[in-house]
């Protein structure tokens, strides 16, 4: 069938709206008609080939839509179901079997490889292959053949146009706090970067009951929003010394948990430096391959601190996304305050708005 898609033809080129052919469903795939899809920083860095996916490609990995057909082996959804799309995993490796889907041993191939395991692609143009199955979905298209493991069924009465970002960015930030760090009530937490991931993390810290929640950014409008979402303190790191401010805020103790969403080595180091004894610093940012960070050893030895990396918020999407939706329904996780909608034809404008900081979480609608 013919579908409308946004295709990237070359490194750092703009998205081009075009018509592609979508092939037949495989046994483990689900045909989804997209209602909307979030725009994520990962799409931008793959467009720019910081993380390589074969080009030309259809990207997009925060889709939401309606199931139109299912493959013969699919058991979890049926035509007519409302779904959110998330990351892909094999389901058979040790990590997957122990619930650590984000660390699947075949993670890169299944999410960035640009094809099915047999080398075929769901999309073609004039008989030539176009990379598909980005994060198991490639949601920058009106219809996709998503793998079943990327599909999360949600209630039919929900506003599907809003839910796509739960599949990656929102899930990543919230999961880092609730699943990975397991931030306890009464603790202190700092997040570096108040984009979609950072804001999701601070909202999750509120849910967790953290009593000192610090947001750090260089954009005042984002910090103002962070304060409305539950940050007890905000720091503009371009104008203020973060270490001095944390010393003041915590009475010299430091913070229990620090989360870096920027992937900038100096920022990650700063997160480690402001930790309390026994504290944890975590990274969810996506630095370029080969990026390194250094930590001071002497003073660190007396802290007994921890460092860890986090992918997709350590979540099982089929379990965690419905939990976030329940929190949203209760008014406790207002991620809708981060969003702004763009028509699918405005996809490049949506990316520009994200890059400039004008919009925290753009969503393109079909």
C-alpha cells in the first residue's frame, strides 16, 4: 500500500514528505495507522548521523495510533485497538528474559539497523529499499508495520495525539527516577537539562516524594516551567555557580541523586561533584560515540558514590506506560504541559522548535 512518510535522504538533510510503498505484514508485525508521533532528540542525532542508521530512512519512534491489521502470530492487540509505540527488543536474550529490555543484546540492530532481521525493509521507493523499523516502528509515516514487542495497548478513550512521547522521552525521564534510581520519599534530587526527559524526571521525583528537587538549565523559560512542575529550586548554570548553589540549598550536604540528560561531559562531572555521601549520578543523555568523562578520585573515595547509565528508563513499556497514563489521569504527572502540536507537513519546523528550546516536546499529527 502507498503511505505518506517523512524521509531523510542524506546526513543532516531536512525531512522530505513523500509517498512510499509499505509491504505486507510479517507474522510478528502490527499495521498501525498513526494519529501522531513525538519528535525526539534521538531522531535529530540519527538524522545527523551521530548515531548511524542506513540512509535514506524513515525515522520516528514515539508513535501513537490505531491498529488496522495484525500478523498471524500477534496475540496482544487486535484491529481497532489504540496503541502507543515504543522501543524494540529480542525477547529471548538474558537481559530481556529478566525484564531488562533496554539492555537487549541485539538492541542496536533492532532499533537502529534500518531493517528486519532478514535484511528486508517495510518501506520501498521505486523498488529501492528505504530504512524502516527504527525502534521497531519508524513512526514518521502515516502507516507502519511495527513489531509486536514495540506495541503497547492503551484505553480507547485516551487522547492518542498526546500519548506518543510516552514511548521514549517521557518514559526515559520518569523511568530513570522511578525504575532505575528508585528515588525514595524525603530525598534530594537534581536534574541537569529541563527538556522533555528532564521535565519528566522532575515530575517523577515529585511522584516519588522527593522533598528537594533542583532543576538546572540555561534557558529561563524552561526553568520557569520546571518550577510549575514541582522543582523546589531552579539554577541557571550560565549565570550561577551550581556547586555553590547546591551547597547553599542542602546546607553543605549535597544531593542524594543527580541525573544528567545533556550528555555533556562537564555537566556529568558536575553532577558527580555535588553528590552527598553515598549519592548516585546517572546519565540518560546521548553523547557521541567515543565521548569520555573524567572524575576526581581523591575526594570521591570518601563519598562511596555510584555512577550508572540508563536506557529508556529501565522500563518494560507494556507495564510502565500504562502506569504513567494512570498518573496523568490523576493529575499527578502533567506531561501534556510540555507539548506543542505541529501538522505532519511542518515536521522540519517541529525539529527547529525543539533545537531552539522554543518547544520542549513537539508532536506532529497526521
